C-alpha cells in the first residue's frame, strides 16, 4: 500500500493545479449567477407594488438559497470527479513504474497476505515480470494462467484464489483513498 500512497502523493501535486482551475471556474460561475440573480431581482422590484414586496423578498431568499444549493452541489460534483480522476491517474501511473518496482510491490503484497506458496497469474502485458517475480519469491511459487486484470496479480494456493489485482485493491480502498485525495486537494473543507 505504501507504493500506492507514494503514487497518489506524486499525482496530487500534478492534480492541484487542475483542482485550482476547476474551483476557480466554479467561483466565477457563482459570481455570474449571483449577478444574474441580482439583476433579475431588481427588475422584479421595479415592476411590483408595495403589497407584493413582502412576497417578493421571500421569493428572493428562496431563489438565492436554491441557487447557492445548486452551485454547492455542482462544486461538490466537480470535486468528486477530480478525486476520481486522481485515483484513476494513480492506477495509470502504476503502469509506468519500472519492472523492479512492480516486482517488489507484488512480492510485498504476497508477503503481506502471508502466502507461502502458490500459482502466480499476471496479466498479458506483465508476463515478462513473471520469471523475475518467481525467482524472488522462491521455488514454492509457480506460473499460473494469464489473468484478465489491469495490474497486480492473482495467487492460487491451498484451494484459495487471492485476488491481489490493482483494480480490486483500489475498489476495496476507494473510500479511504477518496478521503486522502480530498484532504490533500481541498484542505479547507
């Protein structure tokens, strides 16, 4: 997991500028919407008489509240999209790691699970990692079938299939990763 955290840290720095741009656009949209709302409210005020004024003020407050709520929702959606993008970039960034880094990560994953032997299955693109990984793990491990995963590995041992694919690791930890990314990109929340 340390590798994923390191990858996320690298991506966070790259994503911060993008986050700032998205937040700036959202802020400009809020200012524009407020300006449009103010203009519309002034037009309504000019056309109404004193008896309707009380109702108009109530409607104004409701309208502004609805607009603010809508804008906050839009901003939250944009932030969530950015968080998802950062996590997806972390997965993509993994593929650019060196073979030695991947082998170490895979070996660490197996050791963290306490697996002592089994068949190792990697995806088609990472088959060149299999022999060095098996050498590192020892003779208790052997090559398995090609796995249909984007990264990571699957280990079959003792009639158990351990899915250590990156997709599953990210999916199982997405909530935790989302919080970490959000705290780093949007510390003011």
